[in-house]
């Protein structure tokens, strides 16, 4: 299955209930927290950026610190003041239980090579485990960033600047929302993009709870504007 079939922005606000996983990026050094997530189809991975200048890229298991050639996602860089949380975040929807890896492509400090990566639905054996990818990444060269604007997810305002790494919320909503959907595919150096506008209605009761990395809770999916990201190279 191509990774492009895993991610779907068009359905991002059509879910009445979705599972949201909050992943802290760079909060405690060169880390994603949690760095292993068992997500179900329809779940949302929400990347929350902390100090300095990090990114998140969907990568290849067999080619560490290199992005997928087709599909996947790329957040762009999120420059953030020291000991603070970024006012924006990056959301990706998962539509498969397939294993895949993601990493930070910041080369000032060799973030990917030094362990800044994570796995969605890690496998039982082989290179789809975190430890196996770590061994491969340790011998990698510079990480690669896609040479296009962010794609495969949505950049939007961070509504909570003190979200704990593994907290999540559950909501059933009934408000009307509009989403600007943008997708890109990279094949043989060519970028193909498509943009659509989707309106939908979702609905109304909210509950919040905090759990560990293995817990799964529900969350609303808010309408966010897709934005391009500028690469800035400092740590």
C-alpha cells in the first residue's frame, strides 16, 4: 500500500469523533514524545513544537532520515524561542494501521541521526521497530527536507500552550466548519498539488482526560488553514 493512501485531508473534519495523539517535538531535547504510537484508522497525530527549530517528515524505513518519495507529510520548520511552545502546530490524519516512521530533518545538530524520530504502529520484528530504525539512523548522513511547502497535514493555531506530551481530548461536535485542503505528491522530482475546499458539520459534547502513550482517547478536529513553512536553520 502506498503511503499516500494512508493520509486523507479531505475527511479531516468529517469524523464525528477522532482519536488525537499529542506529540511533543523537542520539548526535552532531540525527542518526539511519545515516539511510539499505536494509532487506528481515522486518528489524528498532532505535533506540538517546542524550543529551537524542528520539523517532522514522514520517512522511509530502509533509508533513514530521507522522506517518502510519494505521499507522506512534511510540516516545514517551526522556529520557536527557547523554553517556549510554538503558537502553531501540525496535524496529520491516519487512515491505516500500517507502520511508518517520521523524523526531524534539522541538520544543525544532526537531529535525526541523534535519535529524533518516531514510529506510528511499530511492527513486531524487522526494521519497522524503533530500535532497528535507531541503528540505521545512527549511520546516516545529513537528513533530507522536502524542497516544497508543507503538505500531507494542516498547520494551525495551537489552542493550548501547555499541552502535556500524552494528553488528549474527546469531543462530539455540531458546529459547521470549512477546511482548505492541500495535498502534494513528489514523484521523480515533480510535485503535483491539488487544493479543494470542504465544508461539513460536526457536533457538541466535550470531555477531557490525560493518559500515557498507550492510552487512546477521542478529540475533535478543528478547521485549520494550510500554510507554507520557511526553513530556518538554528538550534
